[in-house]
C-alpha cells in the first residue's frame, strides 16, 4: 500500500496526437515541447537522472501519430497546488506543440523557412 500524502514528487504523463503528414517535423516538435515545458514548469525535476523528463514519439499509424510527454514535478499529488501545476504542464505541452482547434500538435516551421511543408 502506498500513502500518497507522503510522496514529495508526482509523475505526470500526457499523450498528444499529431498528423501523419507532420512526421518530417517530429524533431522540431519534440524539441519545442521540451523547451516550453522546461521554461513553463518551475516544479519540473531535471537536475538528476533519477526522475526522467522525456518527450518521445510513441505511436504510429496511417492517420495519426502520438507523442508522449512524461515528467516528475516536485509537488504532492493532491490539492489545488497540484492541479495548478498539472494545468501549467498541460498548457506548456499545448503551447510547445502548437495545439490546433482539432486537438492535433503541429511542428514549428523549420529554420530554413516557414514556406517548406
């Protein structure tokens, strides 16, 4: 049995989808999400390898693909403070992934020019 009130850190995971046509931009998308989460989540644990922070492409099919964002936050896993931290995490994933109205992530434009697609 595990007593959640004694835990000091919380594992947060979010899966998000992106279109198959955007596969060429996967590296930019992953890096953009990582940057945004790191800069927007002050409770994100990144100082050691015992609590991993990862953004990986985890699913592939002919219509949509999936990226999974997994991290640990230095916060207890209950209460308003936890809910605010989780909301901030989700907002950072949405901003970093350039979430559209249909719920898909979109890679940022390549550095060589936004006209390429």
